[in-house]
């Protein structure tokens, strides 16, 4: 019960912060905060283990940003992202934490690219992710039923996943996205969530951190946006 209250309380504060950011044009401040907290999660979860890891991560982030902006190579960088994802899925070894950190950097870079193109898209991504996670949580707890992938995500039910998929698909399609893209984007919310759960399980983590009481860390809240953001960026 206390956990549920913490989840609702923190979720409400995050929502209020995002609404304030939207109306006061604090987009880059919010992205900077997300970036810093994402690296905090990586450090807290020991996916980044020392100052050298942190330095190399920020160096890679800087190079990615400079190269992507200078030569407009965002789609090629995203191809690298997909390649790294497959390596992570196939190679559960010591280097997985480095590869995952690089994918997080590319993911964050796409956020900055999107906001440079159209700030409304940033809040659209956050809204859809918030809607997906909230509906999956509410209906998963209300209806319960069988779990969809218990070995990877021990709390994700088929009922919550299905309802959240249908709802997000309807919203995306109503907002004039093509049918095929609406389906892909809605599925990507689930895949992002499962991928982050996979990384946590292979690294014996429950959450990336506990900075957001009841929610885990910032990365635990960004999971469903992970592939969604890449796909949106690719279609800009």
C-alpha cells in the first residue's frame, strides 16, 4: 500500500514538472536533468563502475552529438544502435554493460535531435509512454491473469499489456500517424520495457536505482520510450 502511494505521489510530481516544463519552455533543462539522472542510474546499478567508465561515456556522447549534428548522420547512428541491441541480446557477457551504456547515449542523443526538430514531439513521446505504463499497471493489477514473459518481467500481465497496446495504438492513430506506424510504435513501447527488463535480469538488478520511490530509477521510466524514440527520430 505504501509502495502504491509512493508510486502515485512521485508519478503526480513528475507529471506536474513536465506540464510546467511544457508551458515555460524548459525543454533543455528537463533533458539535461533526464541525462544526468540516467547516468546516475547507470552508476548506481554499477553498469558504469568507475570514473573512467563515466569519462568514456560522456566522451562518446559528445562525439555522437558533434558528428550527428555536423553531418546529419542520425539515421546511421541509429543503425549502430540496432546493431548494438542485437549484440546485447546475443552476448550476455562482461561487455554488455558498456554496450548498453552506448545505446542509452544514442537514445538520449535522439531526444536532443527530436527537440531540435519539434519540441511537441518530445512531450508526445513522454505522454504516450506515461499512458502506456499507467494503463498497463492499473489494468494489470485490476484484471491480473497470466504473465506475458515471467522469466524476464515478473509483473507484466497479458491483460495490462493488451489494454495498454490498444489504447496507445488508438491515440497514435487518431493523431494522424499511418496505420502501420501506429502499430509499430505501440508494439515498440512493450519491446522497450521488455528489453530493459532483460538487461536488469542479466545483471541481477530489480531497478536501475531507487531515486524515484515506487518507480525505481529514471531509466526504469524511460524504458518504454527506448525504441519508440528511435523510430520517431528515424521518421522525422
